[in-house]
C-alpha cells in the first residue's frame, strides 16, 4: 500500500461523516456510496456478489474518539490562554463546531491538522 493511499484512508477515517466510504480492492481508490443526485456517481449495486467482495467498508472514527483527540490537542497547546479557550469550546453546546471555530480564531488550525494525522 503506497503512502498516498494510506493518507487517503486515514483522512477518510478521521474526516468522513457520511457512513458510506469504501475501499475498492480492485481499483485502489476510495469510493463513496452516495445517491446519484449528491455525487453524480452511481450507487454500488450490493445485489451483485462481486461488489460485496470488491468493496471494503472504511470504518469511521467514533464521536468519543474525535472528542478525545480534541482534548489531547487542547492539552498539548503550549499557550495557556489558547489551551483554555479550546477547552471552553469543548464544554459548550456543539463542541465540534466551536472547537473548529476556535482553532480558526486562534490561528492554530494547521497545528491541529498536523497533530490529527
């Protein structure tokens, strides 16, 4: 497995929120099984036995795991003010959205993505 594909699989695991990402063992890309009107791609025909063997579901990171990653990042930030702001975002309603907004506000979004992967 080449590093680029590994990176794609990791990205899909961490970022996919559609529950329908598959690894195509024949073609080697990542395939999203969404409805035609959403992607302009055909849905996978799961009645075809060959397709059941061809596509492997890519698991998704759980909400709990995602939250723990955000906590670990907030704890790793050297600036106490920035760290506290991230923890405050995680304690409020819609913590995922608030966390990402706070990353942008603090100018540390790139550091988050570097740690996340």
